C-alpha cells in the first residue's frame, strides 16, 4: 500500500471513530451520576461523575410528570423535558424522557433531535404525527393519526411534528435515545437565528418574496 493510500485509510478511520463518539457512550460502570463540581468526582465521561459510593436514590429520581405543562403559547403545546439536567443519574445512560401537552389544535412544530431517535406513546387525545425522510429517500412523509395507546417512532435526525387534531387536550410521553437529545425547531432555527441570516439568501432558498422572509424573521427574532 502506498503512503498516500495509507493516509486516506487513516483519515477515513479517524472519521468513523469520531462519528461513533458522537453518540452517547455506553457506560463503563454501573452509573455515573453527573455533578457540576469535579472536586469530589472520580471519572470524567462527558460530565464529571460523582463518586459512585455517594450516589443516592434521589440522583435517579424526578417527580411531577403527572402535571400538564402550560399550553398558553403561540404553538399551544408544551414539552416537559426530563434529561440529564433534571436527573443527574441519566449521565452516560443514553436515554431520556419528555411529556408533551397539546391544547386542542395545538402542535409541536417541525423539529429534529440531532442526537436521538424518539418513541412516542399517546395517552389522551388524537394526534396527527409524522416525519419526513432525507433528500436521498425523496423526502417521503410518514404520517399517521394516533389514538390513545398508539405508539409512533421518529428516527434520529428526521424532521418530525405532532398536531392535536381533536377537540380535547392531548398528552403524550416519549423516550429519547440520548441523555441530552437536543432540539432544532426548524422555523426558529432558520428564521430566528441570532444574528439573522441575510433575508435575500433565505428568499432564494425558500422561493419566497424577500418581504415575507423579513416578516418571518421579525416574528421569530429571539
Ligand atoms: C411549559 O409549562 C411550564 C409549567 O407550566 C411553564 O413554566 C413554561 O413556561 C411552559 N413553556 C412554554 C413554552 O409555554
């Protein structure tokens, strides 16, 4: 093998390894309760870990997910997040949870989780849910109307949404395959970036009149 071929191979290997490391790591110990102050910590694996001997039940506990979040906002839904910020014991576990409340005709607008697949179960109400596959797959829409007890999966990275199409409030719970799934809401990200993206650029990208883009940027300004 020539030197340049070896270099290419090494570069590809390095890329593969960095992709693998982009996922939540598998734990190398029973648990790794996250702490802010490394003073009493033992291992470092993304966050500092508490000395396992100091771990207690409360590190793995979060109360109150029986309570609805307020849907008094512009999309009329509320996502209550239970990730490593709320439960330090989720550190390195590759899993987290949300509760989502929807007022009648409220929605969780199109968004994507950069680090997690999602599995959602509807408990109450009627939801229209869907995700769109990538360009390579011709951006196919996979959508369904869910009734209580129905489950739907949103694969990692896919843009997805849920709309309450019923006359009553809806509530769903969802598991996410990351301790910190992250969320990119499409409208907020594209039209509400800080500072704003040049409206002329977005006008061409979205095939819109520039004044419409300026209006959208004003609405999503944060
Ligand atoms: C979600 O609900 C909580 C609890 O009622 C509230 O504090 C929060 O402001 C709500 N978020 C939004 C975006 O409405």
